[in-house]
């Protein structure tokens, strides 16, 4: 109880309140601009968090990401261009509703069920994290190795591209993390004699390059999206209670799927939305209405992607293993602020954890009024010409990278990773897997090498402990899953051809 | 730039092979079998396998066919425009110290805005205002030591 009161006091600080409000507006605006994803919004915030108190820093990340995931629905609904990848799953459906003259209902559903998903996801975080923390206390390097590896494998499953290319991207990320002196012997590795590389490659320049600079590069070679027609909106929340009652069961299913996918290390909001939309269509009583502007899928997937956002913090806070690219950034911020992820965070820094929960709830509640305002001014915001937004983003990339270490080499790195991300994306290599590889590389290597040293080079102890055995089985399941799907498709194709 | 799977696969094989070979030559920790060489060796071998599979077209059936947004005609020369942002970042690295942040930032914004097809009426005011605002936020509020160069900020 004392902890809870302490947490309230922490959240009520002036700087935290200002941080929440400012990052909410920032998240809403950036998320609504097509091509600027929630991950990018968060990555560009990191240099700002350097100068904030720990709670305010985490509050900015939580609020901005939640708002950006919601407001990605706005251009999806009005222009058929998803603002963030997490909205892509149901963009066609929302746009179909707009064409039927139900834009208010589609946007309102995005907002209302995003908020519900966020709150339910937070409750799952509150309930699950302490339980899992007990368990995590007994984990050894073997379990951590498998968990990190499982996270990386999930990241490759999420990618809607060739699983082999996804694994290759992840390995490339791990290779990048090998650069520098932070290895078991402390010798310079792959530094090519450059002193700037001795410290290794920080995840932030890589993230900014891959997510933001590559987006500016893409803007250079693609046509500008059409401007939004001006329109007046009726009441946004009018029909939402009716929808909540009518689609109560899909809503809960969306929440639960989102929570489960969020907890899986490596799989995030994009995956949750895709899976939930597919589920909703499969189990709906009226599957033939999907794609024609039917709100059911919107309800389920809209709840799901925001629920996954909160539960994605479970593996991040407990094990330091990111649930998705946003929490990958958040982990960096946690370390920077002395809130090192791990099970002891819940016992020793309980008040900070309560503060984190509170921020989640507050962010999802203020999402409703701020979201309504955002929807109403969306046609003005979306009118901002790309030729004005992108140059400023580029300037922020340069300054942000410079600010993280006050060194110009990171600005160069941002450019290099921009090119890498651009080329990879154009050739079907998922960049999120690369980023997770870079973020988790050091941790995977440390646990891998320590485990090998402990076991004297023997592989068997990796599987002997019960939890590590289960995690190993899950990891290999994830690894072999694409193969199974491939064989299944093959045999089914033959049977169809034969029949 | 769109490359064939053969090319990207071959690049990955070469990169993985190089990483494994160079990595395996790293000095070991005395008295221990597992050292800094182990991880690059594993990763490099994995990359070689993946690269080979990609080059032979395994797993392509999973890919969502991507819609070509740029035609083949303007793509040849127009594709180079994509290199403008990284080039501007490189420009920032070398110019920000001597020229100062405000001037460098203004040039960056101006070039990027023109490359995106902005009219001077938009690009010029943007190039003046945006660096000033960014400087104000990062230098004054966040205390990032941005270089002053030849044109120091008024604050």
C-alpha cells in the first residue's frame, strides 16, 4: 500500500505530467503521419529521455507508443494508408467503412477498443509480472539463453516474409552486435582498426537509421500520398457502447490474443493485429461481411494490438528480453535510468513498477479525449506536405544520434544503417529482426558463452533443467514451424492436384 | 534498389564466411576453450547456410508479392535520389563543426525539401525555422553541445 501511494506521488510530479501530455500529443501526430511508425516515434524520443527523471522518461515511451499505435488507424481509415504497420491488418476494412459513410464508427472503434485493449493489457501485466518474477528468480544462464533465442526466433516468425530471410536478418543483427570489445575476452573484434567501433554499435543509431532514415529515403523515390479530403465528423463515440455489447466476445478474444502475443518475446503489435483479424474472420458468424466495411474485425484487432503493447513489457521488465521493437528501445532507457530489468525490479523497486502501471492506465484513459481531438483535426495534420515533414525528421535523426553520445560517428552510423534498412526492406528482409538481433546480441552471446564454460563445452546441460528443456523445445518448434507449414502446403497441394 | 535473391544470398554467404574465418582467428582466453571466437563462428556459419538457401530460392513461397511502386523507367536515375538522406547525414558529420549547427541544418533541410519537390516558398522558410527550433529544444532545454561554428545562435 505504501508502495502504491509512493507510486501515485511519483506520477503526480509536474515533470511526469508534462512528459505524459507532451509525448501523448507527439505520439498522436507522428503515428498519424503515414510512414512514420510507432517504433520510429519512440526511437526519436530516446535522446530526449536522457534529460528526464527515470519515471518521466518511461512515461514518455509508454504514452507515445500507445498513442502512436492508435493514431496509426486514422490515415488507414481515411486514406487507406496505415499510419503504423500495426494498423495494416485492418486498413482495408476501415477504409471500406469510410466509403460506406461510417468513418465516425470506424475511427471511434479504433479509439475505444484501443483504449480497452490497453487497459486490459495493463491489468495482465499487473497480474502476470509478479507471478513470473518468482519463477524467474531461479533462472540460470541456460534459461536466459533459451529465452533470448526464443525471442529472436519469434521475431522471425512475425515477419510476413520468407522465414529464411528473417533468420538471415536476425543473424546479421547478431553479427553487428559482435563488433567491439564487449566480448568474453575483451579483445577488439571486427573493429577494422577504428577506435570509434571499439565500444560497439549502440542500438539507438541503428534503430534511428533503420526506421527513420530509410523512411526518408523511401519518400525520395515514391510518389506523395493523396491529400485528405476535408470533412466534418459526427459523434465519434456514439455507437461504441452498442458495438461493445454486440461484439463483446470478439473483443475479449482480441484482448487475450494480444496479451499472449505480447508476452511472447519478439512478437509485437503488428503480429497481434494480423492474428486477431484472421481469428475474427474465422470465428465470426458473418464471415462473408469481412472486407465490406464490417466493424467486427476492427473491434478484435484494434483491441489486440494495444493489449499486446502493454503485455510486451512483461518479458522486457522481467528478463530484459524485448517483446517487440518498441520495448527493445524501452529496455535501453530502463538500463540508462538505473532500473535494470530483472525479477528483482518487482521486489526492490516495487513503487517504480506501480508507477509504471499507473502511467499505462493514465495513458490509455487520456487517449480517449485526446484521440477525439486528434480525429477532428486529422484532416489538417495530414495536410502537412511530406516535403516539409521529412526534412525535419532527417535533421532530428542527425541531432538525436549526436545527442546520444555527443559523437559525430553515430551520425555516420545512422546514415549507414539507413542505407542498410532501405536495401533490406526493398529485398524482403524484415528490418525488425535485424534490430532485435542488434539489441539482444550481447545478451545472447554472454549467456551462450557462460553456459558453455559452465558445462565445459557440453551441450547436454542446455536441455537438462526442466524449464530450459521446455524453452528449448519451444525454440526448436519456432525454428521448424515454417518447415512444417511448407510440408503441409506441399502435401495438401498434391492432394488437391490429385483430387 | 531491388536486387535478385541470388545476389543478396551470395552477399550473405560471403559475409558469413568472412565473419566465421576472421572470428575464429581471434585470440582465445588462456585456459578456456570457449572464447570470443565461438559466437562469430556460430553466427557466420548460420549466415552462410541462410545465404545459400536464399540464393537457391528456398522459402520464397512465403513472401508476400510486393507491389512495385516505382516503374522501371524513372527508377534507374531516380533511384539514386534515395541516397540523398544518407549523403546529407555524412555532410552533417563533416560540416557541423566548421559551419556550425544552424547553417548545416539549414542546408540539410533545404536540400532534402527540394529533393522532395517542395517549392522555394515552403523550403526556404522551413530551412530557416526548423534548425532554429531544433537548436532551441536540444541546446537550451536538453543541453546537447551543438557546435556554434560561423553562425552562433542568438541565445
